[in-house]
C-alpha cells in the first residue's frame, strides 16, 4: 500500500520525461540537419512563407524560421514518443531511458554547437572549446548519478543539473548580455529551455525509479 503512490509518481514522471526527451531529440536532430544541409530546410521555409500569408503574419525578405524548424520537429517528436510508449515494457527501452536518454539530453547542446562551428569553419577556441570539457564532466557525473550509492548519487545529480544549466545559460547569453530570442533553432533560447526542462524531467524519473527499487 505504501509503495503504490510512488509507483504512480514514477509513471507520471516517465510520461513527462518521454515527452520532453522526444521533443528535445527531435528539435536537436532537425537543427543539426538544417545546419548541415541547407537544402533540407528549403521545403519547410517555403511552408513557413505560405503559413505567414495564410495567418496574416507580416512577411519580409527575412524568414524567421520558427514554423520551418518546429513543424518537422513536432512530427518527429510524436513518432519518437509513440515508439517509446509502444516499447515501454521492453528491457532495451528501460535501459535506454535509464542511461542513454540522459546522455543524449545533456550532450545535445555540445553536439549542436560543435556541428555549427565545424560546418561554418568558425574557430573553436575560447569560449567554445570548454563545451567539450563540460560534456566530458557531464558524462562522468551522470554515470555517478545513476550508479553510485543513492546518498552520494542524488547530490551528484543535483550538482550536474545546476552546473549544466548555468554553463549553457551563460554560454547562450554571452555572459551577461541576455538571450537572443531571434534564433529559432536549438542554439537559441528555445533549445536552452527545452534542454534544461528535459534534463530536469530525466533526473526526476531516475530519482523516483531508484526510490521504487530501494
């Protein structure tokens, strides 16, 4: 009787985590695709122009890109979520959610910025080199969060979440100059918000999962 509310909590946290994981993965994946291949974005840019005219949104020569990135991202996110829901009872899915999912969420910002700077031939010197150091530290801390004794692991999890969030907020805002809401893809504030939310949901899922097994 006393365990039942915890089991319901895990179910709720798993739903939230799977939803945010799907959105984060799809949004990051489409952002990387559009970064690597401009031609892949063209059909969706044309769709955005059409929707702007249909919805009477002012359209200039500058295409904002919000519809272009979010429409395919939402479609792919729905597909990922359906796959996770259908396979939720499989051991491989449970293993994926417990470990790989967290790595994918925490490493998404590093992958996006590395892709952008490599593709555009920009320098990865300071302040961009530390993204790899942050990614390596995040992987080590995530391993500790999942595998160490819970008394230590839960504090490691809290540390990596707060440090990760602060690092990427400062990186996106260029220190103290505020977030650039004109960037529609994952490198903008939407990606930052979604990534932090997904990381929080995953940590909540792991905490409640470990509570059930303890």
